[in-house]
C-alpha cells in the first residue's frame, strides 16, 4: 500500500504545518529546533493509513503517495 511521502525540497518547515496538524493518525512529525522553528516534516509509514488528507492540506504540493520503500537511492542495478 502506498503511503504519504513529503518531498524535503518542497517542504518549507513551517511550525504551523497544516498537513501535520490535519493528519488524523499523527503520522507526520517535525523536529523541534526552537520556539518557532521546526525541521522538515516527515511521515511515519507505520502510522500512515493512506487517507490522503495531508495531500490536500499541504500548500506547497510537497506530499505524494508512493511505496514506502521508494526513495532516491532505491534504483536497482541491472546486470
Ligand atoms: S495520508 Fe492520512 S494518515 Fe497518512 S500522513 Fe497523510 S493525513 Fe496522515
């Protein structure tokens, strides 16, 4: 099952992230870097139920659904 994935290049690390706040499963987290500073939002694939709410809430279009194992270094070498 595909899970939500947040593109760190598009995430603006807002401490008021509407996607994080709207997730019914609390699957999105951000490292606290100070009183008003947060890190890039990340999704816990173990908690994500693929409801799609966060995709509609992110103002930057930084969230997409994809296979949890997919990643920039997941390309298999062909022999
Ligand atoms: S798809 Fe649903 S459960 Fe998964 S991170 Fe987004 S809002 Fe949370």
